[in-house]
C-alpha cells in the first residue's frame, strides 16, 4: 500500500526517467514503471529495516543511561562508552542525536539526564529486559544467557505479547 508521500516520490522518479523511452513503445515504458515500483519498494523496505536497527540501538543507549544513573547517581558520555565498550566519539554522536530528538539533556559538566520521553522509553525497555530475563531463568536458562537473550528479545516483542507474559507471571507468582 502506497502512502501519499511515497506515491509523489515515485511519480517524480518516473517523470525524470521518462525521457529514456520513446512514446511509440508504451509496453516497454509500462514494464519499466513496474520494475521501478519494485525497486522503490525494496529501497523503502531496506530503509525501514535500518530505522528499526537505529531504534533498537537508541533503546539500548537509553536503557544504559537509566541503569548508570541508578548505579552511580550521574551519567557522563565516558561512562556510557565504558559500559557498552564503544568509543567516546561514537557515544558523542549518539548523545548529540538524542539531545536533538529530546531524549536527553546535558549540563555544563557533561552530566546526562533523561527527559520524560527518554525516561519513558528507558523504563519500558528496562522492565522488558528484567521480566524476560526472569522468565528465561525460571525455565532453567543460566543467568548470563538469560540476560543476553532478553536484551535481544526486548526490542522485537510486541506490547500485546509482553503484556500477556507479565499477566501470566503475575498469575503464577500470586498463586504460590
């Protein structure tokens, strides 16, 4: 299904490529348009995939800020770099993007705090991480593996599924 913006982009793309074809060969032109639509869809799918990966990475950064704040009382870029084993320059780029998106604020000493929107995301991911790790450990997965796997699952699981897992845990915890 095409959105209006995507349809306009495709229309412009076809318009610029139209000069290649002679008006006497409409079949060739129509085939070209269908091929172009297919290529455009593939590009859009790839862009969506990249956005998901960036989003997952952002969630991990925000969750790390939340954890470090609870552990140390303050968070600096170097603390995040050390925790995630990333370089300081890559953390600086991410923090600049988070400031621009309104997820964090940074004071003159370089201390990072989560904004309400950043905190909401971080708390959501942290709750998922802890809950999923506990579920995995309850079925016999080692603690180290449970936390590593929970980190992978927490970004992909739907809200509905997570809510059902929480409800199931709540039922079985309250019965004991």
